[in-house]
C-alpha cells in the first residue's frame, strides 16, 4: 500500500516529467508547492533526493536549490551572518523587517538578494526544485518568494514546503498569505 506522500510524489513526478509545460495552465504561473507535515522533514529529504535522481535519469535538467544553504551563504557573502544570528536572538521582528527589504523584495528597481540568486540559479534549466524552505520562516514565505518571481521566470519551480494544505497553505498554524496562484500538491 502506498502512502499519501508517495501518491502525491507520483502525481508530482508525472507533472514534472510528462507534463511540465502544463504547470502554468490552470494558474498562469509556473509554480508548484508540495506541502508536507513539518515532522516529516527528514523523510522528505530522502524523497526529494529520489525525485531529483528520477529527473536526471529522465534527462531533465533540474536545478536543486537548498534554501537553507542558499540563505546562509548569502548572509555570509553579505558579511552579516553573525549579526543576523545575534539579532534573531534579541528581537526577531527587527530582523524580519531588515531582511525583507534587502533579501526578498524589489527596492528601487533592484531585485532582493535572494530573489536575484533564485533567478540566476533557475536560468537555463528545465525545472528548479526548492527544498529546505522552512528556513524562510519567519522572515518571509514561499508566497512572497513566488510573488516576487512572477512574470520574471518561465522555468517551472517546485517548492517543497513544510506546511499544511487546509483551505490555503498554513505554515506552523499561520496562514501563508493571499497569494495562492501556485498549483498545490
């Protein structure tokens, strides 16, 4: 008997391997959010590795984007990693405001640092797979990331997101946002 996650992974595989061009048909954006129970993070990492291997075996050029590694690498590159860690311990809300303006949102015609990194990484690939996206909380959400990528990327992006899908995507019991254009599996 197959588990619900395995059934949903099969649905995702069929979509990405055989019907990638149809991802944006219903919603107008090339985004897919695969939700899963946050308690299943380690199991999902295994599933994601298998999924990436299947894509490679099928000849699909997939760019895997580990959001945790990407996020920390960018903070380190900016020379602010230690300061961010200190501020997070003191006042998380202060940190969210500062990172939102420079990392996630367009300011004065410049893409946010993280958005620019994603755009650069997905260019020229058949599909991009974002995982370990829980790192985004509480600084931003997958909805904000996708709304900033909308109309800037044609490459399908699949985001594995530790959240519930109950009348909208809920991360840690909080409603994501009103941006629900991605296909949710």
